[in-house]
C-alpha cells in the first residue's frame, strides 16, 4: 500500500510544506525538491502521536533528529481541519499495521457537536433579545416590526438546527445498532 499526503514538517513558523510518502515500509518526506528523510519506518527511533493534535499529526525521531509532522496546515478552516484529522487516522493505522478506521474521528465529531450547541445558544440569545425589543412599547414601530421578524427568523433557525441535530443522532444510533 502506498500513502501520500501533503503535510507540514516543523513547528510554529518554521514549518515546511512538503509531501510525506509511506510505501513498502519506507517513510519519505520531500520539501522543495529535496528529501529531508527517506528511511525504513522500522528505523524511526520514536513516533509519538500527541493527544493534543487529535491524531492530526505526529512527532518522529529519525537519526537523532526530531520531525514534527502535521496533516492539518496552519490556519486551516474547519473542513480542512476535519480532513487532516481523517488523513492522520489513516496514516496512523497504516504505520501501526492496523486496518484503516471507518467513520470520522471522534475528536472532530465532538468538536462539531460542541460548535453547533454554542451556535444554537447564541442564536437563541439573539432571538430573545430581538423579541424583547419587539414587545417593548417605547420602541418605534419600524424597529418593533424589524425585531419581530428577526426574532421569528432566528427562532425558526434554532428549531431547524435542533431538528437536524436530533435526526443526526437518530441516524447514528440506527447505524450503530445494525
């Protein structure tokens, strides 16, 4: 099996973009047309998948030199971050000789759930604030109408997002019980 991924090697602003390849037990990293390392995977002195990278990167010590490899580029958006975590999970399984995992990473799923809950909370707060302005008698009529429409739109959005979340949980539970 051959795995190839675009990665960053290094920490902080010193990270170099390049290509990491795993083929026939040989681990190779190329950046700028040069190979930084090309060694058998078994010759790596240590490979550590740190918990704080959520499986999106690892640190390898090869020939007494430390390399920090990240499948998630700096400044990545949510979709690229999610893709990087999935790529990291496949690479870890291949490097450890396990079958490739199915489904998205747990950390990414938990983050998305947490993000959706926070978003729902803020939408609900804005809906209540808009509703407060809409029912205040001292507010000009135009502002009352605008606030009422905004409150209704935000309330409907909260309702739809809650329904989508419930449906996603139901689908996940049905898949699990199959």
